[in-house]
């Protein structure tokens, strides 16, 4: 069975490709940045093909001759341009799904995000929770989900996977990376806690997330036309997360609690600085205050029941592995 994985050279993509190859699938992986094909070829993919979701001609070419598509490629940032979210995450996904349908591709598994649900008033949220995304990224993912579902009526056999916050060895330049490395280096987030630390947050180790995609692919009898949340099977308060990090990196948890309003005022200056230098670190933006003071906790019962999805990494063991990797690369002391 030939599987096309878009965004295969990315953090999650490399783990999904590895899991597919281990199961004996032939994999075609896409990449966008020159040089990113090297890691895919070293893994043993059948082919590494350059694709850009802004280029319709490249999309039409990659879907030819494959049996299924796992669509991971996305404009992934919480501080990006609104028009890019639409062009890449919504219209790019539409073009890919339509091309797959036209080429006779049997399955399409779409990587959405729990950010399509957004903050949760009464945790845990599940697949039936009315969505209320906070960020443009989540809104674009939700709209792309609706595009995919609409094509189901035209014969597209789709499944939507919503991973929660990803982390693990190899992760760089996203929220979990900035949070972990900032704390380990003694940055501002090792000194201060926004609010009382009782807000819930939920993560998934990248290896567990990859298994979610594999299970959806291999269980078409239940997964076609369905949406699944994949995550660890429990949420943590921010205080618990800090305690785990403190133990693993050898630093004390934050001593001071800052009221959300004051935190926003202080972050006004870091946001100006980050914008001026063209940065994308959400930890420097005022929007992070709303993010960390609203619950992001989810139920994975549907995935457990229908896909037999059981994550093997708890946060402490997963963070231990991740921190060891960051130390091995010299990114934290």
C-alpha cells in the first residue's frame, strides 16, 4: 500500500513516516524547504517530493499513484498572517483533497488540532464539544475540517485527527519547545506563574500521536467519516507541569504568581520587541495570557474505544526523554 505523507519532513511527519515504514508500507513523503528531503531518504521512503500547498500544480502531481494520503503539512504558528492561514491551511487542504478525490485516492487522513476546539469551559472536551477556537491557527484548522467533511458527500473517505499539544525529541520552534527550554535556561517562565496555576493543559508525545494516525489508517471500518482526539489520557494543571519540569531540570518552580491583567501589561513590551525582530514566539505575546488561563483538557475515550488507541507516554517520562535530547544537542544545560 502506497501512502503519501504531506509535511513528512516536519516534526510529526518524521515520526509518522517512521511508524508507517515499520509496518511495511511504501511511503512517499513531501517536503517544502530545500534540503529537507535528506532525512526522509535516510529513513527509507520510496520517494521524497517537493510540494507547496500554495502551488496547485505540485499538489496535483503528488497524489498520483498513491492509495492513501496523510495530510500533515500546514502553516503552523500562533502569530502568523491571517491570509496565510486561509491560503495554506484551508485552500491548500481543499486543493489537496479535491485532487486526491479526482485521482481515485482511497483514503485521506487529515491532521487537525485540538486548537480547532479551543478553550474549554467545562473540561474535558470531546469530539462533540462546540468549537470555539482562540487563535487564527485553530480557526483555519476548523474550517479545513469542514472542507474535508463536505467532500465526504462526494465520496472522499476521510478521517480527522486532532492531536493536542505535541512534544518530544526533535521538536523545535513551537510552544512546548519554547516553554521547556525557557524554563530549563532559567528564563522568565521559570520565575513567574501567570494566575494560580490551576488551569488544565494536555499534551501528547509525538510518538503516541503518530500511532493515532496509523490506527485510523488501519481501521477504516470505524474511522471513515469520523473525528478523533489523540492525546495523553489526562490533563495537568500548570502547577503540576512546573513541578515535573522542576524535578527533571533541577530548578525550583516559579516563586511568584502574576495576575493575568498585570502579565498582559508586562508582555506588551516583549510583544513589541518580538514583532520588531520578526519573531514568532507566542510566549512573548499577550495572547499567551488568555491561553494559559483557560482550560485545554480533552477526552480520548472515543479514540480508545474505536481505534484501540492507548498512549504509552505520560508527561513525566516523555519530558524526561525530551529534555535528555535537548541536552544532547546543547540546547539546554
